[in-house]
């Protein structure tokens, strides 16, 4: 199925590992040139770019702090300059720093909000300025089912992910008249390297919550994101797509 992504240019934040790298590589397979943002994982980011270039695509890795609007603006400007344009933004970079609220420090709360929520604002705004002028674009914000249902010991993380959803719905209203689609993908537990390292009892509990008896791979999420970036999803905006194997229900 031709998704109409050949020659498009995308940014994927948090693109050096896990869900982000899977999304970047899937977009490249469908014909996109992709710039990834990363913070610490230099060798992993370099490998993602090499893999995209092996497909015949242009790849770009830019070290940037998502919580800085200046870094976000500079990255968008660099991508437009080096890759010629920008068509797609996928915001994926995020952190968690868990704790029950009576033990959670102000630093814990602020750090998660600054990366997960303000970081999305920074890139959404920087990309929206480009998309508004060219009257086209796709924004996909990666949230979590915990932004819909809440999660024990994750008041900061759940608040940030719920905020991403509310922000995305507002942006869909603001940018629709400029032919810009804004949607949210909300995964449940995903089998990233981080998930593989958690105690088995917590992983098994997440599996038990699903109705399919398994948890998602990063590639499962990437397939959905790629579809939402494509021409096949041109009449979808302001929506939240859970991809959780029935974990939410």
C-alpha cells in the first residue's frame, strides 16, 4: 500500500532508542527523509542514521534538549535548511521519574513536566510555524494510556501525558484550517529495552491487563504512527488512538 510518504521530511524526537527509533526507521522505509533528536545516546543515534541511509534516505541526528524552546526552534530550522522542508513531526521524547505524591519532590514533578509536556509544546510550536505558512503538515504526539486512566505513583507522568492529549486537541482546532492534522497515539506497555529491565512481576501484570495476552513491540506503534502521517489518514485529526492490546479496557 502506497502511503504517499515518498520524499517527505520528518522529525522524530527521542529517535535514538525504542519507540522513537522504530518510528524513524519505519518512516524511512516508507520513503521519508528523517531527522532524529536525541540527548545522550550518540552511538545509537548514529546507528539509526546509518540504517536510514542504507535504505537510500537522508538521515540527520541532532543533539538537543527537548525542554528548551531554543533547541527545538534551532532543530526545525536546521532540518528545513539541510533537508529542504518539513512535512511531519512526531513527538516521542519523554522520561518518567515515579513516586507516590507524598514522596514526590518538586524537582521530580517539574522535570517530568518540562520534558514530557513543555518539550512537546516546544516542538509543536516550532513545527506549527512552518506548517501554518506552507498550509500542510502532520503532527503525531506520543502519549500513553496512563494519560487517560492515571497510574499509581505516576502523578507527574500521567499529568504530562494527559496534558499532551489536551494540547493536541487544541492544536487540531487551531491548525485544521491550515490543512495540518494533529493526532495522538497512546500506547500501553511497550517492549522496549527499559521495559525488559523491569521486574518480571510488573511486566506480567501488564500482560495480564491486556485482552490479547501480549504487549506491544516498538514496531507495532511505528506502524500506526506511519499510517497517521500518511495521505491515507488525511481526514483524521484531533483523535487519540490507544495501542495497548486492550490493556485500557
